[in-house]
C-alpha cells in the first residue's frame, strides 16, 4: 500500500512538472536591467516597453525590469546581456564604444544641428542599421534609442561666454576616449570620473565644471554646488536598448516584430515625457537652487572642435555613420 501511494505521488509530481513546463513554453520571460531610479523618465519609458510588449503578445512575452543597478553596474549589465544571463539592458551609447567604435560618433561634438533633427535621424531605419547591428559579434544588438538629453556645460563659478573661457577648466567627462578628446578640443582639462563622484568634486573644487542635461542639477543635486548652466548644446548622446543576439534570433518573426514595435512605440512616448522632465528640472534648479541659466554664442565652440570632427570623417570605423548623419543634416 505504501508503495502504491508513493507511486501515485510520483506520477502526480511528474504530471505537475509537465504542466508547468507546458505553461512556461507558452509564456516567455525576459529580464531587463538598467542603472536609473524608478522615477527617472527613461525607467518609465522602459515600463511602457514592458507593457506594450505584453499587450502585443497577449501576455505571452513578459519582461522583468530591475532598475537602479540592482543587478550590477552599466558595464556589468552589458556583460550579462552578452552571455544571455539577462536579455536586455539600457545603456549610454558612450558605454558601447568599446564594443563598436561606431558608437563613439555620438560623443563627437555638434554631430546634430538640433534636438528635433537628432530625434528624426535616430528613428531612420538606415541610421539604426548602421549602428545597431555592429555589435552582433559581441553578443548583442540595438533595439531602439531613448533621448537622454542635450549635454551642456555647467560650472561652480566660471562664466563661459566663448570657447576662450574653457581654457584650463577642469571638467568632468564620461570615461570614454571621445569625451576626453571633446573637452580637450574645447580647450578644457578633461577629468574622467564616475558620475556619483561629481557632486563632491565640484563642492571641493577638484572640478571646475561638468557637462550633462538639466536633470543632473536636480536629480543629483549638482545645482547645490554648480550655480551656472550654459547652453553650449555640444552633444546629444542617446541611451540604447540592447538585446542578446541569440535571444532575439530564437524568437519567431512575429515575436521579433512585437519586440521592435513595442520598443519603437516606447521611444515615441518617451519624448514628451523627457521634455516635460527637463522643463521641470530647469524650473526647480532656477527657483529653488539659485542656478542661473545662460544662452551662449556657440560659434566659437563649434569652430574649436572642427579638427576633431574631421578625424571622425576620416576614420574608417565611423565614416559610414558620419556620412549618413551629415547627409541627413544637409537635407534638413
């Protein structure tokens, strides 16, 4: 009798296991990690991607999102995506330079004429193809982009009226070769540094300046220690949603379409959300933190970086993408 009961339990366990396996084969789960807090507009846009993908697949494609570096740093998230430990991550284009030099082009100053032209260009299939598939051999591909703002200079007390005022300015840059070259071309002294260290460095005088969008003043409290913000508009570096290439190729054609459509729709929803967020950041920085915002004549800054732009035009690793984007600029 005990043998019979054990046999029944074993069969039930086996059947339950089969049922769970069958159910899991119908519903696929994916993991996305990134470094933004839950109230950041890009996180909210990734939640849009999650929702739209589930809707398009009738609930058969589910996405778990881990923000705020819960699963590791930006670099670690890229490495996990390469190995398919996670399937998606959102990273700055500058973080992808080490995997495809083509992405370094986004750190080239004054690549785009305006934010409007930048957004239109980034949605063009030929532009996306020129970047997104370049990292397939590294284990991942690009899926969409999110506007991460226009990068501008801000200082603790130095006034910038022209490029001449940049000379000797100790400026925090992202840890990428192109970012270093950009500040050097502008006449500043580049200081590669993790973003989390910038507040203390500005406060202590280790840094004279940094460059980022308006949200850095409020979300990271840089407006407490940097009181002048200058609209140099020198760079527009997108955030890129990447996916493990094997995970993408394992999807059916219909599933691949759902992923790409959901991503593109989330990008469209992101733009007005981002614009509203930047307006709010400026208002808070100006009214509550005492930051002064300055419009500047960009001509001297643009002239100073022309030699750097020429290196991108002549570099075989960036020439194709450079020519495509500059062609779109000329068509505007």
